[in-house]
C-alpha cells in the first residue's frame, strides 16, 4: 500500500464520518443563528421608538420590531409567498433563484480553494475583475454579431472572458503563495481592495458611459444578455444561467471526486505532507486551484453583468463574501454548495422583502451570515450541547459512527 | 523547534537561535533588512533630489515628506493600526491567530461613539469602545479556545458579525449607518518641544497618540521583562513545556486574546473619537485597517516596536498620499488610494512568510 493509497483511505474515512454530522451541524448552526437573530430583533426593537399602535407584545413587553414577521418575510417572502395561493414565476422567487445562481459560482469558487487547503477570501475581487472584463469584452464583440446568433455566441464568449480574467487574478495570490510563501488570506483581502479601486478608476475614467451619471460602462445590447425564459424579465433571472450553475456544481463534484487533479487538490488540503510524498506537485496544485477558483469567481462576475445589470457598475454586491459562508455551510462540498446557495439566495432575496415590509435594518442579514459561520466553525459546541440534552445524549456519536459505515449517501462513499 | 522556550529575556536572539536550523530565516531576515534599507535609501535620495531641484516632482514629494503635517497625519493614521497590531501580537504569540482584529476595530469604533453620545464624555466613550471590543474578543476566545473552532474561520466570523452589527445598531439607533458627530478631545501640546521643526508633531497630538506610545512601550516591557510575557511566548511556541511547568496554557491564551481585545478596542475607539463620528457604509470607516495591522506585525516580526515602526511606514505612505492628493499631483485619486494595499502585497512578496509561533493555529489539549 503506497503512501498515496493510505492518504486516500484516510481522506475517504474523514469525509464519510463527517458528512451526516456536517449536515446536522449546519442545520443546527442555522437554527441557532435565526434564534439569536430573533433576540437581536427584539433588543433592537426596544432601542428604537415607535407608536404604541405599531408595537407588538411578547411576554407582556412592547417591541417595535416583530421577529416573527421579520423571519416570515425573510423566508416565505423570498419564496414568493407559496402559501398565499398567488404564487407566480414572476415574483420574488425569481429573484431568489437569481441570487442562488450567483452564489453557486462564488460558493464553488471558495469551496474549491478550501478543498486544496487554501483560504480564498479574494473571490469578491476575482468577481469584480471578471465582471469588468466581461462587460468590456462583450461590448466590443457585440458590434460584430447580432440577433439570436449573437446571443448564442456572446454568452459563452462573455463567460469565457470572465473566467479567464477572474482566473488570472486568482493566479496572482496563487503564485505569491507558491513561490513567495505569502499568506493567501492577507494577499486576497488586499487584492479585493485593489480590484475595487482599479475598477473604480477605469469605470469613472476611460471606460465610463458618457450618457450616465453613474460610474458604469456602456450598457450591453439586449441580445448580449441572458434570455429570460419561463420567468419574468423584470427580475433579471434566467433559467439558462441557473442551468449553467447546476452544471458547474456537477462538474466540480466530478473533477474533485473522480479526476487525478481533484485527487491532488483534496490530498493537498487534508494532508499536504502525504500529498507531496505521494508525488503531488504542491506549488503547481496551489496555483492551479487558485486559478480555477478565481475563474469560478470571474464567471460569477460575468453572470452578474450579462444577467442582472447588463453593464458593469461600481459597487458590486458582496457575493464573494457570501460565497465564503455558502462554502463553509456546505462543508466545502460542491453538492452541498448547491443547497447552501439556495438557502443564502433566500436570505439575500428575503432581505429586500424585509426592507419593504418592516423597519428592521437590512444589515441584520449580515449579522446572521457572521453568526452562521461562527457556529459552523465550532462543531464541538453542538456535540457538547447534544450530550447535555437528556434522551438525545448518544445521538451525534451514533450518527458519526453510522456515517462511517452506512452507504446512505450514495455518491459520498464511492471513494 | 529545537531549544526550550520560556528561558530567556532576550527574545530576538532566542527566536533567531531557535530557527537557525531552517537556514532560510537568515535569508528572510536579510530581505527584511533590505526592504527597510531600501526604504531609508529611497527617502534620503528623494530628500536630496528635492533639495537640489525644489520645483520638480521630487521637490514636492520632499516637501510633503518633511512637512510637520505629514508626521502628524501619519501618527494619527497609525493609531488604530498600531493598537490592533499590538493586540494581534499578544494573541498570535500565545498561539491564537486573531484575524478578527478588523471586526474588533469596527465594533469598538461604533460603541465608542454610541457611549460618548449617550453620556457626553469622550473618555467614557473610549472605555465603552474598549469594553465592546473586549466582549467580542471574549466570544472569539471561548469559541476558539473553549470550543476548538478553526481560528481563521472564527476570526472571519468575528469580522463579519461586527461588519453587520455596527451599521445595524447605528441604523436602529440613529436611523442611518453613520452616527451623528460627538465632541472630540483637544490635542495635548507639550510647551517648547511642540515648536520643534518636524518632530514638533510628536509633542502636539491627540491623547490617543500618547496612549499608543505608552502601549508600545508597555507591550515591549511585558514581552521582554515579565514572567507573563514569557508564558505567552511559551504558550505559542511550546505549550506542552508551559503545561509541564505548571502554568495553564488555556488561561494564558484567554488572557492574551482578551488583551488583544482591549488593545484593538483602544485603536477602534481612538479612530472614531478622533473624528467624532462613526461611518458604517460599505467596509465602514475601518476599511481594512485591521488587516493592514496583521501585515504590520508580521513585518515587524512580532516585536511591538517593530510593529509600530512598520505601521508608521504604511501610515506615512498614506499620509504622503493624502498630501499629494491635496496638491493635485497627476496621479488619479482612485489609484493613489490603493497604494497601501499594493505595498502590503509587495512587502509580503519580498518578506514571505514570517515565522509563525510554532503552535499558532493549533488547539492545545491539556493532558490530565
């Protein structure tokens, strides 16, 4: 049995043992964060002022904000109110799927790097670079083709441009880490600031749309954007883009689990020493996985330009940072990223519903994001919690043990 | 790590000796000296050029560099970064990488203004900021030390929580992510010394600048001359030895992380109270200072004085950039603004990974 085989064995046991437990921990983290969020809403409701008529009463005390309404709007509102009977594909649900699509790409970007043992906080910057490159590249190319042919040609072209430039920008921290030993956490954070600054400079100067007051590029023609099929065009969502997203989930899962490159990536992440001993070129793996991670971030940027805005504008929302949460919540598993992206799509889309329906500041969702990461990071806390509860004492252990042997998760156990 | 920790007061020699086996330490040390040397040489060359050709760009730059306002601005800008860097040194030397410094700065910047607004006292507000930051650091300590969470992820969570919580609270209380302005404390001027050319800025500054000087000196003293400082170093380098010596690693780490909360809190409170306002749009007024602090102490090789000097280097560049911006030199504003971030990357690329404390990032399990 070679070192590589042994590493592979250890790796698969580790993944198996923790998969079910991970799902439980992620769910528990989510529930706990929502509960703390509810307390926060109540406390905030005590600190602001409102008329007696607007207040809600819990435990005999008046609060200005009602957490039940907040979370009802946040979750049900984001799904387009499926319980009210007036659900339509043109409603808020389309917005939720739009956010999900973008988060799938940023989530996969972070997850891939994470699996290689690299903390890519730079997805946001890679997304900005990809978005700007796509906006400019497609704008240039759109003068060469037009109509339906234009759509078929320009969308893959735009995604490619986004991927290439995002990938190149991702390669920078990769090279710095591999050859200068520079900590990727710091370099990627700095590169985020740099990407935003340079984009602002370019878009407020050389590439500025002369007909707009905003710092943006000249808008793309309609045929150079994702077509709205099935869903209303007003929500800027295209089922085609979501299709690409699901394809990317499946593709990354396949690459990570069933290819030699994926094997190199995973062993480097779990056991870097064993990986090198087993013949993995560590430096090349670092650069390759960060480039690929950057390319996924760049595609997110391309999607944002060609599906949502139709132009590049400064102040791209923090999809890259949300991608970190999505990935951590998903245990860095591509399939999990799909689910976690939907969940965060709900949270992001629900934020605007909450903003319309209540006076609660939308930054609440930012706090929830931080809390979820915090709780997912401390599995030990939930193990203790479960041990402390009477009757359920042995449950987590049983699940963990089950996870190591039972084949109930199909694809997870094939290694 | 070959040699025993916790034995000497002379940290530099100790660490150098402990690391000689890798061989590359000396190279890195040379690179660091090279960067520092190159900086000094460039400054001297610039000053000479400015003296010879006062009307050229070099002349303007030299003017900007030697202006008392530049030093004053650099000192003001370094306060939050240097405080956070000192805090980061305490945490990381004890073995806990605190990447949440940015979050601690944000939460203390807001809380300081809130408490000052509530009570009307600047120093009460300052204390309020420190308390808020220490509480958040305590949460971080419980999560990482008590519940063995991954330090990087938990630190990131601390940043994101503060990044959401401070504007959230500001919105709830003031109806906007930016707070109203509160009174600021007047600067303290030392008579006679304040009239010195250039260095006069050192003696006519906001109280937080003097507090920073005290904190740098105090931190240096703790690490070099006290038993507690040696425990912190041992807790990060060789926790097992510390445990064997009968000192609780867990307690030392809790203490170190709490101290990092206090110091970062002082930095955040000073940042907002100096301006009299907290602005919470986008990345908030802290805007990456916590991350620059991490680079500053890495570059300063975990030495409080070194961290302060490298902070002054970053802040000095920032200050010169502001002066140039005001004089309308032909570099676009947006590009000048990103120079500190570019410099951080260049410095990291040249210096590479500074040697982390041996046990940093790892949980320590007491053997009972």
